[in-house]
């Protein structure tokens, strides 16, 4: 855990909130706080969370604070805290790949780490991962499973589980992960962050423990697309001594694009109807931005994705670790060992058969790109809890990768963007994909989409304050019947709070009514951020006796909320004692 704080410094003029890069840079310029304040706050947050499985190793706090004094305020990432997945080399820190017996001390850092440090970024530590980056669950590590900061008990996804969770929980501004089968995108949707998977070869993999060297690429987790794009521009660049590095042409965003969309009725959400509905809304939102939607047959894409684990590429994973795993079989996580064991039956003939099958599928999908500029898919078909993943670690891991495993095999770039919570209270999001070299085009498209759903990411309480806070008591809460009306208007979840002790709650039949009364009590509410325009559109759908008013919270904040007209109270049953609408429904 972090060291004791450095000797006291002047109190910041404003508290450190969101760690979005632009917000920190603006705070520095205005003198609201300093990098010292930010890094001190980061370590406080880490300590407050305790043993959450996010970290494998942390830099000592005193060392990190001392490094700030050597920085140049004119640098583009001056004072910006970040972390890296622990399969990426950092000089002076062990690289474990989530396997203690494999740990080694690298003499130099990965080039991408050096680029970030030279730009002024401040390294906090190294994040947990699915062992050897083999898996999409976030629970295959001797350092513990990582839960999503968004929903207690939900997997954070893998293999870059700690990286996604660190950004989501407000512990770093960005984190560098890796992506072979979806490891830079699955954790993004499950932690409510942006996951940018660049074109292969755009960022050097030198100093990165290989999973499948021919497919690997570093990835970026951030709180918005501009932040992720800024980091990509910092770490990208041709590396002559990296055999996988390459120079690529770039393509820019255009206001009107042809976006391929799979048939919603044929898309597989594994029976998760709220996830299906969420994706349908995302499709409609994209159309609302003025883009042309074109149908696409996903089957050749999915067939290519199945080759990653059903074809010979699992042998490439095994080859990268062969000497170590042969000498230390007991060091492997049981599920990792089970996955790698399937490589023993891969023959030379099977390898060429797989390569030829992939080439045929590349030709099939190439035809689809004649009709579209980008492809929209759900990032994951559904979500799982830690317990559900433990019950079927291989089957459910494969399910999470349904819409991600084909990207690197087909040489695509991608950006995963959060789209809020479904009506079931689970995170969902979309991934935008395009051929290698389309990173700029995708960044523009993903930015426009993300801004249309609020432009915010991560878990509370460190989110950027945008729009109006709306307190909802019952029927509009996550999982309740009217929540889809709220979600459809771009509302972004901002957590749960309690009112000041001056309210009473009544059962109006299908929804609760909140009435201000000096003799009342505190009532639980769910907070959402909405634009004034969206709140106005929502208001006209609210039937009497409810109306919009000011709700006072227990921490003194005053927010918008739905209050009940007193005339309806005599005919209603008071349920204040239950403290919340969900609790009342559970006991009813």
C-alpha cells in the first residue's frame, strides 16, 4: 500500500475531482491545484479502496511525489497520473504477467512507457491482469479477481482488468493495457470506460510480454475518447528494432459515414434482452448523428474470431511461454493451464489450415468494407458476475469475446465506448471498428457517439460534473419500469444518495411519491446527469400528481427531482419507514 504522505503542502484551492486530462490541465493552469495535490489524492483514493485486486505493484508514494519536481510544466502530459498492465516492462519494477514465479526485473522500460514519462506523465503502478494476458474474465490471477467499480460483484473483464478498473475508479487518468482477443475492449465496457485498440503495429510491443506476438497490440483505457487519442498519439510511432512495428496511412473523421450494423434479430445477446435493447438504442443514436446505416453480415467476422481459440493461434500463445511453463507447470493458474494445454494437439498441418481459412475469411470481409466505412457491434453480448464466471470460466469467457476476437485477426482498429446502464442495471457499450489505419476516423466517430450519451465515463464519485443532477425515487430507477424513458434521453448514472431528513414517501400504486415535510426522514434516491433539454422532454411524460421540483440531499446539495402534489397523499399509503422504493418492493 502507499507510503505515508509527504510533508504537508498548501491546501489546494479546489478539491481534485475527475482525473480527465483536460480537467487536470485546466486546474493546473488556473492554480486550483498542483500535480502534488493530484498525486497525493490518487494515493489517498487507492488506500481508501484497500485490497481491491486492481494493483500488482505500486511505486512508493514518496518516490512518485519526488518525481514530480523533476517535471516540466510545459509538457503535454505534465502531472497526469497513469498505470500500466503488469505485462509491460517498467525499469525498477518487476514484470510478473500475474505469475509470481515468472517475475523478472527489466533493465529498461518498454518504449511506450519511456514516451509517456518523457511527455510528463506520472507513473503510479502496475495493474492486475488475467495471467499471461490469457482470458477475458479478469479473474484468472493469483493476485485476486477484479470486480467492476460500476456494479458490485460484476467481473471487470480481462485480460486488462486492473487497467480498466483503475481508470473507472478514479485512481489514474489513463492506463495502458494490451489487446489480442479483446483485452482492451471487454474491460472497457464492463468498467464503463473508453477502450482504444489501435491498429496493430502502430504502437511498439517491445517490452511487452507476448500473448500472440503476431496479433498483440498495446491499448489505452481513458475517461473519454480525446484523452485516449492524446495518449495514442504519444505512444505511437515506428520502432525500427520491433519486427511487428509498421507505418500506416491515416484517415480522418467525416461528418457522414457509412456504418455497418448487424441485423438486430440475428445478433446474439445470449438471452439478455436489456442488452439487446441497449444496443438498439445505440444504433438509433448513431443514426441520429447523421450517419448512414448499412446492413452487414457478421458471420464471416465471427467465423474469423472463432479461429483464435479453436484454431492454431493458441499454439502461438503456448510457444511464447513454452520454456517457462514446461519448467514450472505448478505456477500456472488452473484455467490458464487448461487453455494452454489445448495447444499441444496443434500440428503443422493444422497451423497452415488455420492460416488458409483466415485468408479466405479476410477476402469475404473485404467485400463488406466496400459498402461501409466503419462497423458497429456490441462490445459484449451480456455480462457476468464473479460467481457466474467461476462456475463456467471457459464458456463464459468465450461468450464475452464473441464480438471482439476477430478484430486483430482481420487487422482492424477499434474504439469501445460506454453507453450507460441497461434497464437491468448492467453496463453496456458499443465498439466501432474499421480497417487498419482508420484510427483517426474512428476517434472522431467514437467521440461524437460518446458525447451524445453524456461524454462521461467511469464510476462515481469522481466523474466530471456535466448537465443537471436529477434525483429519482422509484419508477425511473435502474431496473424499474420507467428507467428506459430516462436512459433514452441520454441520462448518465451518477450513483445513489439520500435526501435531507425532511421528506415522506408514499405508495401511489405503480410508483412512489415524495413529499417535503419538516417531520419527515431521509429517503434513498438514484442520481442521474441529464441535459436541460433532455429533462424538459422527460418532464412532459410525467403524469400528475408528480411534478418537477428541488430536492435537498443529505450533503446539502440541491438537485432536480420529482415531487408529489400534496392533494394525492390522503388516498396513498405512507412508506417512509422503508427508506427506499426498492426496499419497500422487496418487503411488500
